């Protein structure tokens, strides 16, 4: 057995001159640690999510316009936009000037009115193409986003009652903010030289703040049942974002809220593969942390000035909005400028305690007052009618006629003359109007001689109850007539007084 001193001498001699060098130690392996994470405070991924969200909703809105505008505001529409534009022009002494365009900003002023249906289709089709491109590629610039905003503004400002609801202004304001998220020319998902402006991000936050605050204040100041905490006895969600005909508004409200989250918060939505969007943002953050800066460009200076000017514009246009929110007589869903850049919002300030519906019926009977007359019901795309018809799943599409039928039910037909116009079109079996309906009881037959509106109260059947056992989703009770029986000949003067085209029987 060797003495300890001999072992010690052997270890020392290994390092002496002339001795064989000791083998180099193996490099230590790095202990596995957490994957690199995005640092908070940047908004590259948030920008992409905002633009794609806005593009998705533009796409839906333009699809609705393509499928419904001709029937609602076209040449043979229920409220033709050509007549509306002529009335505006007449009000401004028959001229198309700055006052005329400022009152109703739309590029339709400068198009040929001889075929308004084609104009409406072109605007909608172009909007569909651009929004689909932005949605699929994630690439956008100021020009494309400005075009989307201008196209939709042009439709909203001639849409009359069909486009008179808060989500139209909300989409336009969201889209206007989206213009300033983008570079001027570049088409890139991550335009490295044009980082998302914090001013624009705060513009989106200011929008969602006003939406939520306005909705809350209008409820507190509106119906007493909100203060008593009893409104939900009458106004409730049955998967509203899926089944409601206003679900477009729910999705639209989600979009600006994305700006409340930075890239670190949204990173889970994106792939971590090398070369992907998240990896590229990580590398940009690493360069910034290392002190690497891009040389200041002339375009960057202009961009800073544009962003600052944008912030001043938003602040200035917010003054009447703030005053309205502070006013005890708050008005909801109102625009204070014709371009609808900054608006005030609010929803369901008052709640109807019962659900009423207008059911349109037709008969082939010669005498509408004959007790033996058989009245057959028209069905709409997505509103209660047939008791055995399941509520539709619609999200995020929107049926404008169905939505206005709901409002008409708690007003009078004198307040909604378009419903008599609709009755005349049904009397003629007009294809354009019937395309908005789900069921025409006179399809393949002679058109009805008479059409009337009946007023009913609807409520859901109870699960497990008698009516549910019979396959009925709804229970209804007749309230009375909504509008009296009308025939086509009797409506001729009504049409002439309003310059509406008299429907030709198909």
C-alpha cells in the first residue's frame, strides 16, 4: 500500500515541466433553464392581433353589405340610398360641394348613379378583398387600412336606419385607429423600422374605456331595474356572443381590449418555433437590450410628428364625448363628427320586460276579413317565428332586416314605413326582398292578394314542460294587429308619395 506522501508527490509531478499534460476537463453543460421569454412593454404581436381582429370584422361587415345592401338601400331597396342622396343634394341647393360631402361623407357622390346596385357591390367587394388579404397575411399598411375605413364610411353614411346603430361607428373608430398602427408603404407583419406607436395603443385603450364606461353609465342613468339589480330577470344571455343577432358587437368590443395586453401577455397565442413571429420579436428585443439602435431616418421623424398630431386630434375630438359622459342626460351611440372618428357608446340603457314580435302573413283570399281566409306566415332568417324553430347560431354575422323587425315590434308601423314597403314587395313576390327571408309560403305559387302584420308576445318554453315536449322552443300569445291587410293596388299612392319604385309582380 503506497504511503500518502507518494500519492501527493505523483499528483504534483503531473504539473511539473517534462511531465505529460493532464487531460483538459470536459466543458460543463449548461443546466436546462426556462425558455427565453418576451420582455413586457413591446406591442409587435399585439399590433398584429389588433390588425387581424379589425380585418376579420371588416370582412364580416362587408359580407353583410354584399348580401343585403341591394335589398335594403339599392335601386329597389326598402330605403333606396339614391333617393337619400338626392334629398341631401336638394337640401344643399342641388349642388355637390363641401357642405354636401361633409353632411354625408361617401365616395358614392362621385360615382355614376345610373346603376347604384353595382356601386354598392363594388364597394363591398373591394372591402372583402382588402380585409381578407390583411386577415390571411397579417400584412397591412396605412393605405390599405385607410381604404377599408373609407369604403365602410361610404356605406354607413348612406345606410340610413339600417346602419344607425352603435357598432357601425365603433367599427369605423376601431378601423381609423388601425390606420396609424401601420407603416405608410411597407407590407410586413413585423415592420422593424415602424414600431407600434404607444399613442395609438393608448387610443385603443381609450376606446375600450369609453365603451365600457358608457355602457355602465347609461344603465345606471337609464332603467331602474339596473339599479335594483333586477334587469337580468328580463335581459339575459343565452350564449349571446354565439346566438345573438347583435353578436357582431360583442366581437367588435373584444378587439380594442387586445391593446391592454403587451407581447409578453399575448406570447402564448404564437408559435415558439425558430424563425417564427415570437422568435423574431425576441431577437429584436435582444438587439434593443444590447443597445443596438437603427439610425434615425427622415421617415421616422415624420412618423413621430404624425403620431403626435394623431394624439392631439383624438384628445380634441374627445371633448364632447367626455362632456356627454358627464351629463346626466347622457346620449348613447352618438357621433359628434361626420367622419365618426371619436364617438360615444352605450348599450341597453333600458330593458323591455316582454319580447314582442311582428309576424308578417299573406293570404290568397279575395276578402281579407273573411273568417275562413287562410293566412300563411313568412319566416325571417334569424328571428322568432315558427314556434318549433330553434334559435339560430349566427355569430358574428348580422341580419339587418331581422334586427330592425325587433325594433319595429315595440314601435308602430307609422314609425317604420319601410315595413309597409316590405309588405308591397311580398305582394309582388319580388325576388330581391324574398332573398332576405328564410321561408316564402307562396313560393312556386301566385303571390298573395293581401299581406298583414300581426303582433305577438313571445317567451321561451320551459324545459321539460308541455310545450317543450311538443318540440316547441317558443310560446306565443297574440296581442293584436300590427298593420292592417294591404294589397298592391292600394299601396300605389303610398309608393308614389315617397318616390319608391312600384314593385312589378314576378
